[in-house]
């Protein structure tokens, strides 16, 4: 059994009911209040007074047009950028920098091309000084979760784009994150591969219990992966609508309930694209008070 933080050696036991997994994960309560961010002191704020709360194990999607600040928000939540105003707390503790407890996945998998799959997956544990045996066990478990056990000894250059993204996912999972942040991670993949990764990431997150925050342009992706979808509008960035995505798993694109949720989100997305400034502020207050 392995501890949550990769920098610590393996711990004994786990509080989670699991299916003999060596990867032991729990989610986190996220509380963001009064968030403001400027890239430069004289420039316009990218956000002001943004509020976002998410409960342990929730899968959240953030949808918005290009440039409204989605990636900036994700970087701030990941501790990669410091907020100019406001606070971000995970389980009541202020986020003040990057950590292996919250990891990001990007559009490109950013693997080390000269390494095998297992070496790429174990890189974080290697840097953290894990003993070989425990590291190998956890890497094997992560590869099982992403269904790449047969490729452990393959060079990553010999994998497809979708398989490489699965390696990146396994590399995130070995760190036992409480929160996985995804910035349009599947947008470079073909539709079939994208659909299988969307389904598997949600299913793994639900099985292991960690939070997801998915930034996407793709409304289908939000409906298929999220428990709740937030619509963001820009200048400065605001959350203008939120939708509870109460749909059964596994979700099928052609299911009428999925289609209906998609249509609602699409309407709200187009409405959000029309608004800015004070109108966005009013809509955010409306969404937060649960009207949306
Ligand atoms: N490093 C930077 N320095 C200055 N301004 C930046 C920087 N990165 C982003 N911005 C600006 O901040 C705003 C939000 O950018 P961000 O990348 O967060 O948008 P986004 O919603 O992720 O867009 P996309 O959907 O195209 O990825 C944009 O106006 C952008 O030009
Ligand atoms: Mg972006």
C-alpha cells in the first residue's frame, strides 16, 4: 500500500475500500474565494472576484471561449501561478505552490522519448527516491489502471498518440494525486481515442476518488466527464453559469439525456459568449445562488 504523497516512502494500510489497488487516493475539498489575477500590474485583470467551490471527488468541467482565462485559472489552481487577489484552499489549507498532490495533464503528453513506458511512468517516484521494488509495484498498478500493462517495456516513441496520453495519465496516477487538472488533454486525438480516454479517466477518477477539473472547448467532453459544468466568460473571466450533470455512468453520447444536457450547455455557452463585464457579474451571482 502506498502513501498519498510521492515524496514519502510507502505507508502501511489505506482508509479506502479498494480492489487491491496499490495506488491509494482520496480527493480534496476546493475553496476558491475572491480570486483575482493580472499578468501585469498595468494590464487588465484576467479575473476578478472569481469564486469556485468543489467537493471531494467531484469532476468539474470548465467550458469557455478561447482567451476567457481557463488555462490561467487552471495554472493558478495548480499553484503554478500565484493569485494577485483572493485565496485558494484545499481542505482548508492555502495552495502556495506546485505539489505532487495536484497534477496537470496537457494536450501534449510531454514524455521522455528515449525512455520506456515504465520508466516514464516511474519518473516522479525515481526523483522522489523510491526504492526499486515499491516503485515497480506502483508503476505496474498505474499501467494496469490505464490498460497498458503489455506495453511496460515498449519505447514511448513506438506508441500511438492515445497510448502516449495514457502513459501521461499513468505518470500522473503514480503520484497519487488528490486532484487531476486537465487542460484540453484529448483535443489532439481522433474521436474514437478521445472517447475511450474520456470514459476511462472519469471511471478511474470515480474508482479511486480523486477530483477532476477539466478545461475544455468541447461541450460533449464536459457532459461525458463531469459531475458539474461551469461556463466561463471573459474580460475579466467570470463563471456565468453552472449545471449539475446528473447522468448515469457509463455515459453514451447518443443517450437522449446526454443529448438534452448537451443542448442546455450549448445554449448557455452561446449566451455566455455574448456577455462581458457587469452582465457577467450578475449572471455569476445568479449561477452561484443555484438558479442555473
Ligand atoms: N503569459 C501571459 N502573459 C500575458 N497575458 C497572457 C499570458 N497568458 C495568457 N494571457 C492572456 O490571458 C487571457 C487568458 O488566457 P488563457 O490562456 O487563460 O485563455 P484560455 O481560456 O485558456 O484560452 P484557450 O481556450 O485559447 O486556451 C488571454 O487574454 C491571454 O491573452
Ligand atoms: Mg487554454
